[in-house]
């Protein structure tokens, strides 16, 4: 699926965040991006064939495509990686996104599912840091998903079923951050990312 050469981009770095949905990955990534401009982070905007929810905006949170448009880009080999995360719900990273952000001298932050995270890490190897954000427990994950109030009970059950599987991937990541106390998890993430970028 991946056809880019590792030499194609300037040597900025890549930081991959994966976690079961509801673990607090978006909260932690937003903290890094907003509070730490010195890290020169750019968020990799993925494509998805799901509908926008809440305040999500086209071209900011995701590029929202129809399933047909998504499949056309797959056929055209435009994705660095993609997954059918839920039936007929595609998510993927465009090669052109990563290329332009690296060319602009930015370090690229990915928020992708565990399989996508492992694929991107395998592709970029030492140029990428993969971080798994782990919830303290599945019960707490349920509380957070219910509290976030963005999903129907049916979707929450789908996410929890998938979470149990995703938690088995944690040890494949370079670092695991347990997001129990948010301030502590943010501080730990900041240290891990800063250390990696100054290597
Ligand atoms: P993800 O991006 O992993 O799906 P979010 O960042 O959307 O998760 O977080 C899910 C919900 O949990 C949000 O309502 C968020 O405010 C809340 N949350 C995040 N971290 C914590 C934490 N450490 N303790 C309690 N609630 C949290
Ligand atoms: P959500 O619907 O909550 O925005 O995302 C659902 C899942 O899709 C999350 O685990 C998210 O990390 C993942 N995801 C988002 N973008 C991508 C992508 O480009 N590639 C892959 N493989 N997964 C993605």
C-alpha cells in the first residue's frame, strides 16, 4: 500500500498517536499543538467517509469524502495508508498531506487507529515516534465516551468492543502513556515528544 521513498521528504520528524477511542488522544494532541508552538507540529488531516460530527469542519478536522470518492483515491494510489475502521467507514492519510507538511519544515502529528499507527511507524522507522495513549480501564473509557456525548449508545458499544482488541496492540508502540490524571499524562507526553525531537 505504501509507495513513498523515505528520501522523498526533508528530515522533519513524525509523531504517531494511537489509542482506543475515548482514551483522551485528541485532548492530549490538542494540548501539544496549542500550548507548544516551539515543537513546530502540524496535524496530519486524514480523509474519512464518515459524516462530520459536532463542530467538525471540512479540511480542518478531516477531509470528509463520500465512500465513492474515498474508493477512487484508493484506486488512484493516493494514500500513504488507509483502513476500513468500521464497515464502509474509511479513514486514511493522503501522501500529499505528509509531503506538503514535511516540505514546510514541520513535524507531522498523526492521530490514527492502531493498525494505521503500526503501518506508518514501520514505513518511517527511526524517523517516527509511535505513542499509545492508554485509558486507565475499559470502565473509565465507557464513562468518557458517554460523557463526551458525541456518539449514539450503539456507536459507543462498537467503539468499546474495538477498544478491547486495540489494547492488545499497546506493546508494539515505542511509548505507552497512561491517561489517568490528564495533567500528568500531558506533561509526560510533552517530555517524550520533546526528547524525541531534540535527538
Ligand atoms: P479520543 O480522541 O481518544 O477519542 P478525547 O480526547 O475525545 O478522546 O477524550 C474523550 C473524553 O474524555 C473527552 O470528553 C475528554 O474531555 C475526556 N478526557 C480526556 N482525558 C481525560 C482524563 N484524563 N480524565 C477524564 N476525562 C478525560
Ligand atoms: P473518529 O471517528 O473518532 O474521528 O476516528 C475513529 C478512528 O479512526 C480513530 O481511532 C482514529 O484515530 C482513526 N483514524 C483517523 N484518521 C485515520 C487515518 O488516516 N488512518 C487510520 N488508519 N486511522 C485513522
